[in-house]
C-alpha cells in the first residue's frame, strides 16, 4: 500500500484514448468556441494513494492533428493507424522491424513502460518478461508437424524448463512486493495499449494474453536470475529461442534507462556489515557471547545499535 497506484504510469495512454473518443484539443487552454464544451474534455479518475482514495481531473490529449471524426477513424490507412499507435507509445517503427508480428504490440508496450520515470525496473525484471514471451513460439516448435525438425529437441527442453518454473511450489517463496508492483505497472501499460490498439481498429495484431504473461513464471524467473542463473545459461539449450530473445532485448534496450545496465554494487551498509562479520569470529555462538540477553547491561557492551540488530538477526 506504500507504493503509488500502478495505473498512474498508463495515464498518458488513457488521455490519448479520451482525446480520440472526444476529438479533443491538446490542452484546456487550446479550446475555442468551435470545439466541444470544456467540461466534456475533463475526466475524473479515481486512484489509490496509500490507503486513501482520491479523485483527480485528467484532460484529454489530441493525437490526430487533422481532427478526424471518430466515425471515420477506421477509414484511415493501416500505416497511418500504426503510426498513431506507436506515436502514443513513444516507439519508433524501425525498432519493431525484427520482431515477430504477434509480439510487436507487447514489445512496443514494454518500450513505453521502460521510458516511464514511475518504473523502478531492474534488468532481471525486463529479462524475465522477455523470457516469458518465448513460451508461445516454443510451444509452436514443440507441436509442429513432423519429427524431423532439428529444433524440436532444444525447444522441448527449454519449454519444459519454463513449465517447471511456472508450476507453483508448495510452500512457495514469498512474493517480492517491489517486483510485483513493477509487473503490475507493465500490465497496466499492456491493458491500455490493447484498448488503444482496439480503438484504432487493431493496426497491430493482438497477442494471445494466455501465452504472453504468467505471473508465477516471471516471478520464478526473477528469483532464478537473481540467485545464480543467467539468460545465457537458460537459453543455451535452444539457439532459436536465444536468437529471438536477442531481437526482443535489442528492441527494448534502446528505450531502457542507462542505469538498468550498470553493474551491481554492494551498498555501503552491506559492506560495513560484512566487514564487521569478518572482524568477528563469525559464529552464532560468538555473537551470543557478545550480547547475553539475560544481562540487562549487555547492550552497553555493543558498539552501535546496528551491531545489536545484526546480532539479533544472527540469533
């Protein structure tokens, strides 16, 4: 509940949807006497702020410069409607040229998601999302007719590995709430991207959502990538999947913030804690010897409150 509303990230897409529905000018101050009444251009959106509910005013944004009538929207050429969609998602069409048709919209949405300052995405979040998108093409290879397909062996092994990651474990690991919030933001972008694509009469094919995203899979992949795994080690058994992944990653990489690719560094506090542990004898018994809970004055023997917390964690 401390996190901001996950749907805030997709508000610019909704504003464009409102503008298409109302054929609205870009800003309230641009309204002239020949346009719709200003009160029709404003929308009330209800969002959560911590544990409170707030209603905020959102204005429609103009996407069509020629003020095309909504009823004639379907008459626009396909290339024009594609351009409008990608303009709203802030993605250049050239980036999607190497992407399979059924993944163009999800990758465009992912590029939009990465550009938002609201998102605190890490590299393993992006990697997990892209790895999850490989399930459908892997399934197609595995179930392709004919046993002579040389790709089938590696694809089947990788598909089975992803299936095992997706399978729920009992008892399962605790869900990382920051990771869950990041994926909620991506899903909100995808939802609004689908709505906008539908409003423009699907200039990009709609993906099969059942295959596109699985929460248990992407969370499991995040844990696997953080633990010891790498994308190379996961995809090494299937060159075709590795090549497709590289196309997906290269398309999104140009829209990701630079800090996403910075090497991981240990925080100062973590280094300090490790230094203290090395300086000590490093056993739980030694930690208990340093601070005896039965001695009410034992806390005075500790150098700092941080050391007290560390000893408590060790016990």
